[in-house]
């Protein structure tokens, strides 16, 4: 019985990260920004799914869907994106239009894992505030620098997204341009 108590103590210590061995600390960064989208919530939400984002995100955003077979913005969808020479695998962890909450998880093998949390707040019938939070964690020493540099890029992303989405909305046929 004593060996069983010792084994349980060992399992509990491991579960709590107390193995006695030194643990390498990996880089972790969380960054948030907000974007004001001059469109009703239903239209705005459609722009923040992997398929809908193609409309404004530029040619580097080209999701290749593994599931579902026909590309659709839905919970459980799995797709890949090229990040330079690296291929990221993405999962739509939450796509709850009613709750105004989307969440994505992606990983770059042997580099990092990232969650992206997207929350929508309609400010009036024609405008939606979107809050985006990135949480990146390195899974290797090589990933530490990657996480740090990507977090720096995330700090600038809000202005870039704002410009790209506004340009897309202004360029659609029949959409009034600001000042007109």
C-alpha cells in the first residue's frame, strides 16, 4: 500500500508541475486591439470567419480547408494557412453567432500555439465594435523569438485591420463612401 501512496503522490506532483526537474519557461504574449466596423453585426460577423476574411485580409490569407469539405465558416472547421515557409494548422474552436463570440486556435509545429478570441459588440444598428485578443505561447526555444516578434506585429494589427475592412466596405458596389 505504501508504494501506491508514493505513486499517487508522484502523479499529483507531476500534474501540478512539481516533478523536481527544471522546467524551461517559454515565451508567452497576450495582445488585444479593437476595430470599429461600420456595418451591422450580422454583416460584420461574416467578415471574421476564415472564409469571410478573404474579402479584406489580402492575398496572404488563403485558408485551405481540410474540414468541412466545402469551405464554410463553422465551429469545428479545420484549415491550413502558409506563414512564409511554415504551415499553420487552424481550428475554429467557437463560432457562436448568437453569443457574438468566435475563437480560433492555431499551431505552428515545433514553434508555437496561438488562440485568437473575437468578441463583437454592436454599438448601433450600423456599427459593430470588434475586440480581438491574441494569446501566443512558444513550444520550443525557436518559438520564443517567433512569439515575441508576432506579438509586436499584433500591436499594429488593429490599425491595419481597420484600414483593410474600411477599404473593403467602401469599395463594395452600392456602399456609400464616407463624405458622400
